[in-house]
């Protein structure tokens, strides 16, 4: 595939923004340009992944919205802070192309096609439009280029906000500044109002160098705990569909002996949008059967709950199930308008799965919101990258990794990256084997398979002493399981 072939203009389409009357543009390149962009991205992304700030989560491999929220929670849970919630206006469409190319600073072999893609123009309804600025959304390379353009903003924010020290109540207080990015949205935390103001001024000045500016309509000041005059009484903020806020509690209600507690839940807009989606499905399904209704609801409920299952969502899930039950009851009563409410309930709802009234069809049973367990997101290690070759960490975290076969990846995640007997983590240097617990190698059910260290597998089948590896817990980080067990087996054989 030739990287020097001239780039073709992209096809401009407009996609409506959810909940708004305006639309955002998308630039769809031809298949050949998409393929070459993917090749260039594969060459540039590993190097930039090693340079990106650890608090940037959007449009990066191995990172998600839940990772950003978990890191955000750790940043504000220790102390109430002032918040700057903002995003850059039309980030992808306003980036200064010359400044971006200077920042990439790559070889001409890659810089030449990147410049051609940026200046290729677009076709909107048969009309050619030049692209003198920005990087069109929709291309394979656009998220990486946007992250490169915004790289360095975190360092500027931290320098503007602190660290500084002041005396409060006779104690020295250190003012820490945190900046968390997701694509073009970001939040900045600081202990003082003056510090958060300095951060905003530094952000505005830095963005001008890349041809960007803050979006005034989306810029908002708030405090995580108190209603202050500086923030116009704004308490808490919304970020990535979550509402983050701190509440005053008594000393007997806080496990950390603090006078406040940090609560993160789905935002009011997210709940209303999801509830409206379910209501629309039932409204359009008057002529459908119970199985068809369940089939239409199933992709919506688990998908939405999986996004919010890492925060304080138990009350939210119960509330949504309560509203959904009444919606389904109204749907059932409309289908049987001449029957009594008691008859409709007995016909449409039956006890199953711990619920007195469950929606059961001939082939399917409705999966309610509360069936999704609440599990806190594991915090992402600082400085890790999917390109660092650590299959043990990324396989445990994602259940999949390049170069890691599917079976081992699926076993690593539920085992937490360790073997349950020796309790030692799998390391990159160690060899692993799949163990059949019942001894039947033809039974390849997932529940019958376990991932073991190579020496642990020999230990289990060899019955050297017991099926439990007797490692010293102090050696977990110093010596891998294989080396420790090998020395134990060698000493045992010498004594015999």
C-alpha cells in the first residue's frame, strides 16, 4: 500500500447531537485512505502512548470512561475542591494544522501523508469545501491527532494551579491541582478559588496556540461540597454522564472519619434519557408479544447498567426497575383493555428469580436493572500502556490482549491475574498452562478450566506434598512462583 498516493476528499455528513437541535460534522474518507491512516496510526501510537499524561483517558487504547471516573473519585475524596468543568469549542474542526504538524515532529515519510489528509477537503451535498483548519472527525487517525494536539495541557494547568502552601487554622495546607481529560472534555480541581481562576486563564492562553478556545456555554465553576458565592451556588458537576458531588454526613456515617462523603451516580439527564428510551419501545410495541418486548428491551437495559455499575447505582437501578414495572403494566393493560387489573397482573407477571412479579415470556425472561452487580472499577496503574507487552496485567484487566490466546485471556480476568492456591500473580516471564479440575481433558467447559503457573501445574499433578503451593508471602514481588517452587522441589529431591 502506497503512503505517497494523493489523499482524496472526505464525504461530509451531519449527525445530530443527542438531546440538542444542532448537529456535528463527520468526515468519512475513502477505504484506501482509511487503510493507510490505520497503518500510520499503528506506527505513531505506541510512541505517543508512552508520552501522554496518565490522566488523559479519551480515545486511547486500554482506557475507558469508568477509568476516568475512578481516578476522578480518588482526586476529590481526600479533600473538597473547586471545580472547573469545561471543553474546547469545536475541537476537531478548529485545530491549527501547522501547529499540529510541528508538534507531531515525525519523519517526512509519515508527515507528508498526514498533511495531505488534513488539507484534502471535503464534499458536502456535492459541494467541495476546503479544510484549512482542523482534523475531520470520522477518520482513523483523528482521535490520535486530537490527543497529540492537546498533549501538554495537563502540565500547564498544574504549573498554574500549584503546588502552593497556605496556613489554615494554624496548619500547613498543600494546594494540589488535578486535571482529568476525556477527548476534548476536561475537569480541573484546586483547593482555592484563586487557584482555579489561574488554571482557567492558563488554559485559555495555551489553547490559543493550537487555534482552540473554551466553549463558554459549557464552562462551569462549582464546588464539590459547599454552596459558594464564587460558583453561583453550584454544588457538584456532571462529567461523562455521571454526577459527582459530596454531601455532609455525621461522624458515625463516614467510614473514613470525615464530615463528608463522595457520591457518584448516573446524572439526571442520563436517567431521563434511558427511561424515555424504554418508554418509547413499549409505546411502539402495542402489537408485539411478551417475548418480542423482552427482546427489544434486553439490549438497552444491560448496556446502560454496565456503563454505570461501577458507581453508587443501587438506588438508581431500583428506581428505574420500579418505573419500568409500571410502564410494562400499562402496556399489558392496553393489550387487554376489557380485563381487570388483577387478571392482567396474573396473566403478564409471574414469580421467578426472587421477584414476586416478573415478566416471563414463552422463551425469555426480562433481565431487570438490579441484576447487574455493583463492582468498583479497578484503578489503572500509572504509566502503563497496552504496548508495553505486559500480557499478565492487560489480560487480567480486559480479558484479552495481543499475543494472548482467547482461552488464557478469559481465565485471567475472573481469576484476578493469580492462581488461587499459591496466590501469586502471573508475571510476563512465566509460562502458564490450563488445568482441568476434574481431570477429564475432554471436558473443556469454562467452569472446569483454571490457569496455573507451569510449576504449579506439575505440583498439582505430581502430589509432591499437597495441592497447595507453600510460598512465603514476602517473596511475592521478589521471586516468581516458578523459581520459588523449582527450588523447593530441588531441595526435596536432594533430601530424598
